[in-house]
C-alpha cells in the first residue's frame, strides 16, 4: 500500500526517470513534464480512433472552450447552489454553445438523477 506524504513533504523526483520534477508540479504530479507528456501521447486515443459520439463530444467541448477563451461566452455561477467554481454541462452536443453551468457536486448529482 502506498503511503501518502504529509503536507509539505512531497517527492521531488520523477517516478519514472528519477529526474527532478518541475517546481510548480511538486506535490501535484508524480512524474516530470517530459515523462507525463510521453505517457499521455502513447496512451490517449487519437481523434480518428474515437467513436462518432466521442468525436461529437470532444468537438463540442473544444468549440465551447474557444468561445470562452475569446470572451464570447462567459461562465456564470452554478444554477443550483450559486457556487463560482463551475463546469459546463451540454444537454445536446449538437449545440455546443448551449450549456448549463454546474459546480462539480451539483453536476454529479444531476447525472445521477438521469
């Protein structure tokens, strides 16, 4: 069983290459940026390998993030609990800009209800 580090006592070397972990990633990741990027590149499915539904979801999320970055859409507070820390929920992925903003807790509860 892995023993968790106490606060402030984080491992500062990569779990794969034993090289140093970048200062801003210490305590947040177990691998250096190079090893993490390589692992992601080798294991993540390419867009061409996704199903049609997965492609539609990925495209809708990407499209929404571009509009947020450009300032054309702004995030609002959670519609249930008014929390400012929100994530987008698409009712229909064919309409990528029509989203409802939920905090993580309310979003999970919404999906549990069906």
